[in-house]
């Protein structure tokens, strides 16, 4: 693997052995406890050491190679010399901490759990990832942590295998769920870790352009099943791309319903819990300012299978309709990738996408998913963080006051799917 550094992102790359913690100190202190590794600004990653800064020349990404699994990550934020405002993300821009303020000489410690994966399913099988996924931070031999913010201050970092009591939530879906690597695109799957404590780990297997059928055929479900344990969860959101399938045997109540049933049977066979999530709406308004239905029978088919199989269902379809209509025809653009030319580097043309969301939009949608969990009474809600404020899509947060620390990754090309 080559070195990779953008923004203030730390990629953990060495080898974390089962039950062994590695601690890295960034404070510059010359007196460190035994076993703590002092990190200097010129410490580049190498295969020999198995850790170091990536994405050179910036000193914002750090790396340690780890096997697939869940990892308990503890960060101490702050500095003896400077005040700080720090945001922490991981892997492909999964949000864990935002805008943590520390005064000069003040330190704050936080712990969260990150899921790391590679395409390998077994000695003979691997997930068939797309060409555009080959350089994604999710599908490699590393755990990636991003330290961003107005004035990022990282003092210490510990990574260790998580214990078996951690519940893993696997996410299946398309471009509205996937961990998007590039600004200004974003999806709710990369925002939802922000709202949960270290007893829950989100493993986002979604990918742009996927349908339920292609998700299965690419081996993504098989990869999940290889790690799925009793007590874990599998959330399934499809419909956007499924409706484009044509031909004999295709349709909402035919192959789509059958594929959803496959998810149900495979997950339940392993004593895990499956949850359906109806697809997010597209920004398509009629002349009266109401959202037009563009998903044909697919949301209803998902509801039908959920009812027949007694699958818990989160009505994201309805909540995003309310969200869009509350923001209005023009205001709803602030939740999607609508930006004038030159809003980002090397962006000569305006961006106008009525399907794919920006960070503000997905931050709101992630809270809708949390509200859906609460309405279903899922045990997961016991692990929602104390700073979570109940959310109503009819009263969304003000988009003009939303703050997001941009990642250095940017791309003009819209994600697959529409």
C-alpha cells in the first residue's frame, strides 16, 4: 500500500494482534509510559514499522494495518499549548465526533468502535468490488481515522480489538447509504455512527449503483454472513436502482420481493435481526410543491414483504418526503448536491443532483433512522449517545447553520445510480 495523507486523517496500519492494544502519542512529550509510541511529524508509514503518517506531505492521516473486525478506538483530544476544535471521522468519512472544543491545556478522551473490512470472504472467494471502489478507504487492510476541524488537536490514540459484546449493525444499500469518499457527496450510513456509543459498530457494505440483486451477486451479502453473529443487525435499504431492471421475471413483487426474502432468511438463520428501510425520496416536486412518487411499486413491495415476514420497517420514504416538503422547492436543494460552478477545486461546471445528498442532508437523514429505531423499540436505542436530541423531519435543523469540516477528497463525478 502507498502512503496516503489528506486533511488531518489518521490511518491505523500496523498489525493489531488479538487482545493487544497499540497506543500512539502525538503530544511531543519525551517521557512516555512503556509501550506508548511517540509520533513525530516526520514519521512516515513503512511496512517495517507498520504505522506512520500517510497521504504525505500532510500530517493528517496516520496508519496501522489490522485484520477484519471491530476495533475499539480511544482518542484524547487537546494540547498543552493550543486551544482546539476537533472533528473525528474514520474509514471513508464516517463521522464519530464533531466540533469537540478544548481550551489550552485541556484534554478530553472519547472511545468509539470502528468496523474494518477487506474484500476477502474466504481463501477462495472475495467481494467483487467495482473499479471505483478499489481505492476506497473501506476496502483495504487498514483502519482509517480522520482528525479534522477548525483547529484539530490530537494528543493520544489507542486502537485495540473490540470485545465480543459489541453489536455490529451491517448496512446494505445503494448510493444513499454508502460511505461516500468524496466531497460534496454523502450518505446517511456514514453519519449514523455519530449518534451511538462504543457498544455499537456500523459496518457499511452499501455501494453506489447497487440493487438488491447486484448486492447479492457481488458477494456483499456473503461477506456479511461470514462475520454475522447472533444478536447483530442487518439494515436493508433498496429500491432506487431495482426499479430500473427490465425483462422477464423482473418487478417489485417478483424478483425484488424474492431478493428481500433472501436477506430475511439468511439473516434469521444466523439469529440476527433484519430491519427494512424504505428508500429515500428523490427531489421531484409537482406544481403544488409536493413530492412526486418516483419509485413505482418498490416501497410498497418492501412494506408487503416486511408485513408478511414480520420484519421491522423504518419509513425513510415518508420521512424524507416530509423533510423535502418542509424545506420547500428551493430550500430542499440545500440538502442535496446542488452547488454553483467553482464551489470546489477543479469544479468548472455546476452540480445539480436531485438524488444524492450532501453532508447536511445525510446528517438529518441519519437522525430520521435513529427516530425509526426508537419507534420500533429496537434495543439499539439503549446505546444512543446522551447528546442526541429528538428529531422531527417536519422541523429539521437550519441548513444555514450546519457546519461540516470538508475532507480533502473531492470529485465532480456523481455516484452510480440515480
